[in-house]
C-alpha cells in the first residue's frame, strides 16, 4: 500500500476518517469503508494508549493507513504511538519554529532527530522498519492558531515536515469566531488561503478537519488531506436517520439487513 507521503508527493488528494471511540470493531468498519487514512484521536477522543495499539491494528487489518493525533507535542507519547504502528502523527498546537523542530525531532531517528529506537509493534510488520520510517512516517504539525498562521512561512522551513493539519475550531477561536468551519468569514478564509499558499511554496501537504460536504471545496482550495467524518459523528447521524425512517418522518430506499 502506498503511504501518505508517497501519495502527497504524487499530488494526490487523500480523504480520511477519524476515531474517537475506543472500539476495534468500529475502527475496522471505518477502515473498510475505503478511507485513505484513519486517525486515532488520543487528544480529544476517549482513547488511551492500550486502546490505540489495538485500533491501529484494526485499521491496518481493514486496509487503511493508521495515523494518530497525539495529546501534545511531547516526544515520549509521539515515540510510543510510532512504535505501536502509527504511520504518521498529527501534533497539536505547533505555533513556532522551535515547536516544529521539536515535533520533527521526536518522529525521526538519529542523525535526523532524537526518536529512541525500539519499535515494538512496528518492526513485527516491517523487517526494514528503520529505513522505512525515514522514508514514510508522516510528520504533521497542527496549525490551529492565529500565531501559527502568522508564522507559517518560517514553520515550514523546518526540514522534515510532511504536512500540516488545520484544526478549524481552535483556529476560529483565536480569530474571534465560534468554533468550527467559518467559510465566508474574511479572517477564516484568509487564514486558509495563507496556509495553503505557504504549503504549496514549501512542497508540503495541507490538511484539515472538515465534513463530507466540505471535502470537494477543501480539495479545490488546495488541501490534499481532508478528514470527512468521524466514528462518533457517523454513528449519531446514521442512528438519527434510521430512527426518522422508522417513525415515518422520512422515506429512504431499502438497505441491507442487519444480519
């Protein structure tokens, strides 16, 4: 399977799913839906380390690329998630060159970084993991504040960054807007334009959190990595739709049986 770094280098757009629920079954279901990547959210999701190990395994088993959003820009947890089999890490609140350098260093082995060697699970799956990691592990700092947008040009000069990921909720809050996607608000639109332009100039993939209805727009704007939905959101929407149909509030073509 081609990695995210390989796909981005070829100019491809990638569409992802998101996990907040610590359940291997739902992780495999998301992976088998056909997403290019599925992200295990250990920052805001209800997922601890041991659950993350099993979710990564389920994602790979389901045929997708497992990545992890770590709780913070901290080398210990970044290394553990990569050792557990994550093929990339999304790192929150990277607002400066120094923080970007720390993020890259935590993901790369010497001489390019300071990651400690001991890929407990990853080396079971790849005999050549040391070489593979250097060429394929994706380092993805989050650009989610006004401060980070202002510094984006300098941040992207840090060697080893493969993509950036925009958190629209936190970015909006720092712009004085309600949390979420605020398309049409000049400050929000300008921030997105600034990020995409800087990524294009640096040869780095621009990524963001979105919704299914926003994916085409984000791709047109220049984002190569767009998360379309999450397990919790899809479950809630699917359940609400099924209940509305059951009560006769809507009509929908017959689907498959549960069993």
